[in-house]
C-alpha cells in the first residue's frame, strides 16, 4: 500500500490561474498549485531545492519530483501552444502563524491577505 500524500505548504494562491498563448490551439496543460509554488520558489525566488523543501515542509526528493513534473508541463505548453491552467494539487495554504513558517512576515504573504 502506498504512503499517503503529504500536503505541501504554499504561501498564497497565484493571482492569475490561466495563461493563454496568442493564436495557440494546443489544448490545456494543468499545473497544480504545489507545482506552481516550486517553480516560483526555485526559479523566481532563486531558492535551492533544499531551501524550497524546508519552506514547503516536504523532503528534497519530493520537491525535485514536483519541480521536474512542473517543468515538463511548462515545456509541453510552450512547445504546443497550450493554455496553462493552475488548479488542484495536494497543498495547504500557509496562515503565516507557524513557527517554522518562512513567510510569516514577508511582504508577499501580507499582500495575499488583502
């Protein structure tokens, strides 16, 4: 029997959850919220996989699997001209009150509450 999936901590939901290519007709690629968060942390915020795993409260190999899945989906969407939709996944939204929370006082988390 497989292990139950552990929820990944996410700072806040994305402001935009769909991205449309101009003139594209390659279908829809769905990126989960936890895949979006790994892309945001590793590629935009320049976190290492180890720091990202600490932040999301999962193991580093789990972050690597999520990140690889997200990159494959983004590559497929870019090559085929597909719509990118961000939806679903196994995650818990951060409330900013946890001791181990890496975003409790950060500007991004405060803006998400508004």
